[in-house]
C-alpha cells in the first residue's frame, strides 16, 4: 500500500468510495511493514455519531475529526503526530 513513497501520516474519509476509512485503517494496521503499521491515521467524517468515532479509534485510527474542519485545525492535528 504505502511501500513506494515515504509517508508521515494518512488522512482518510470515513465514507470514502472503494475503501472506507475503517477499511483503510485495518489495512494499514495489518500491513507486514512495521513502518506502515505505525503510520498515524486521521479520519475525517461528516457523521456526528459517537459510536462511529469509537469504532474508528478501536480500529486503530489515531484521531477522528468531524467535517467541516479548518485547514488550521487539520494542520494542528497532523502536527501532533508528525515530526518535522
């Protein structure tokens, strides 16, 4: 999956077509490469459902944030997980 390009974090959408955010987190956490399994994952969602947040975090997401989200807030969140 993330084997070709150095990646510091992954930002995904809970309702992304093809592979939703939970499937993405599960795939990353099951990857054979430890550096891929360790990638911070931030999931964005339009859902306000607390149970969905709990499922995402239980699946291994590092953060779960409701849309709309400002670019400043997203930058702050990424900075919590990524060393420059």
